[in-house]
C-alpha cells in the first residue's frame, strides 16, 4: 500500500487493484481488498476514482471485499458525496440483498450523505427506516448513534419513532442502551 501511495502511477495501480477486487479469484480479491483498505485509511482521496467499483464491491459475496467497501464508502461520502450519490439508486436497490457487513456500510454511507446535504434525506429516509426496522437489537444499538444525528427535522422524528417502537421487541439490556442514547425511560415489561 505504501509503495502504491508513493508511486507516480498511483491512480492506475489503484484502478488495477479495484479490477482485481471485482473480477479476481477469491484470494486475489481478498489481497486487493487489504491493499485498498490500507490506502483508504492513509489517503482516502486516492480512492475517490474507484467509487463505481466500490459500489459494486459492497455487495460482494466475499466478506473481506464487502467489508473493505463498507469501510471506504462512508469516508468517501464525506469527502466526495456527489461521486457516491451518483450510485444511490444501485446502493438503495441492493440494500435488502446485502450481507450484514454490506448493510452496515450502506447505513453508514447513507448517514454520511445525509450529513453532507439535507437534500439526500428525502431520498434516503425510506431505506434508513427499513434498515432500522429490520435490524436486530445489537445492530440497532450500533446504528442509532449513526443514523439519528444525521437526520434533521421530520425524517429524524420518523426514524426516532421507528426506533422507539422497536424497544419493546428487543432484549431489555439492548433496549436500555438505546433508551439511554435517546434520553427516554423504558416502560416496565
């Protein structure tokens, strides 16, 4: 990764790694994911040109590939929201079929887009509500601090209502953690 970052042909080499990520054998794809993950952690702006590949990789059946894309896309949504938003329809459409790692990355990406611009809230509110409604208790506890602060106004109120409605249907300890975050008291069961 450090060698690619220092290389004057970094963009070309990163594009080659992105092709391996999607089309390579499982071992090659996993290795490309590791390399791209290191590059993204060090210099996220070098990964901006491969957003189209990452929007496909997040739906990969290979866990490491999906995890790499799930880690990179939320950062890219902060740095280059318009680049990520171009692929919004594909990302929203594939949410239901995504792996747990992919869903987590998509929720974080959608939240980052909502922070970047209020205009994305209207487009993303339905899929975020679906995510909050379908998540298990532990996942819901992780997503609440990410999703709710990203939404403003009515979308925030509706997402919060979805979460509050779920508190009686998840384990008590997890529900208490979410209730503490929301600043509400749980009813006795």
